[in-house]
């Protein structure tokens, strides 16, 4: 059963390459920290702050491409955790059909924040992530 | 009349944020240097070198999203130069129709290298770019 998450924090660390986003359960207390790259972190941060950009940035391009091709982004899901690596999917509706596109959670969250769609995680992923701590 | 270009060089500069890609005319001597960000430069470099990645990276995600939605990337074009800023488009065919998606040249070139499609520039842009030197 997928669980809805909300982006709670973006921790940008200027010393290190790796940044962290923290997703919290919408209806609960659990949280999921995900290590992402500086590019994705600043891209998410810029969207959350609503900073304007003169030209479409990479995640705007993803959203626009999908919309211009008649797709509607329904939500994103962090679907798997294998070997300490998270896997995610964009879930897109096109003419009633559900299309899933594999991606990294960082791109998925950046797309969710850009397109203003919900973020989900599979229960098993959240459980496994917490067991690893 | 659009002119075909080829990616000639990627100049990665570790001191500065700004990187340069150089596109050369396929059937001529003119070249077009474009300043891009480090993320886009490394993304293009990784694709040119054919380095494998365990999960789809951001530009793979663009290409996969378009293909899964029934689009075929025909080519990319660097369409405009305004206030020293380049503008580009992805040109996608879907059921015979041409769909143009606005983007930055850096994303466009990264998509072209990923999807192995031609890179074009409008003659006026190439002329203007050279006049500015």
C-alpha cells in the first residue's frame, strides 16, 4: 500500500557533493531521508521557493514534454530499495492508460515539486529504510 | 535554413562553474561555442563516452518519457539568440504531428547525444553568434 509523503527539508551542504532531502509521512511520523546530488537539490530548492527562471530548466523540460505529448503526471512513487539504492517511477496518464517511467527519486521529487503532484512511497521501502538505521 | 552541427568539444573546467561545449558545422568551418553549467556538461560528457549508469539519469528520463508517450525525437534545434542567451527546441514527432518543446541548448544537446539525433542551428543564430565575437 503506497504511503503519501511530503517534502519536509532540503539540506544543502556546501562542503560535500551529496545533499539530503527529507520526506515525511503526510499522515504519520515516519520520515525518509534520501541522499541526492547538488544539481537535483538546488533544482528542488528553486522550485519550492518559486524562483523564476528565464528559460525552462531540466525538470520543467520533463514536465512540458510530457504535457505536450498528451500525458498528465498523476503522481510519483519511490517504488524500491535495492542495495541501498532507491528506485522511483513517474506515473503518467495518457488517454486513460497508466504509463510508468523509471527514474531516480531525486528526479521524481523534482518533477513532483514542479508539476505539483503527490509523492508516494511503497510501504515496504519505508519499512526497509527505517530498518537500516 | 537550419544548419547541421556536430558536438566537437566539451571543455570541462574544474575551477569555474561555467563550462563550454563547441558545436561545429557538419558541412563547413563555422563553430558555435555555448557556455553551459557543470551538470549539463558532465551529463553530455558521460553520454559521449558511453559510460554506463545504474539508474536512468535526468536526460535519459526525458528521452524515455517522450518515447513511452509515443513520441519520436526527430532532432533538436538551437533556434534563437536573444540578449546573449541561446534558446533551443526539441522537435518530436507524435502520430505524424510535429511538437516543439522549448528548452535550453544544454538540455537540447544532452538529449540529442542521448537519443542520437541530429543537432541543428538556425542560420541567423550562427551568423549573429559569430558577429558578436
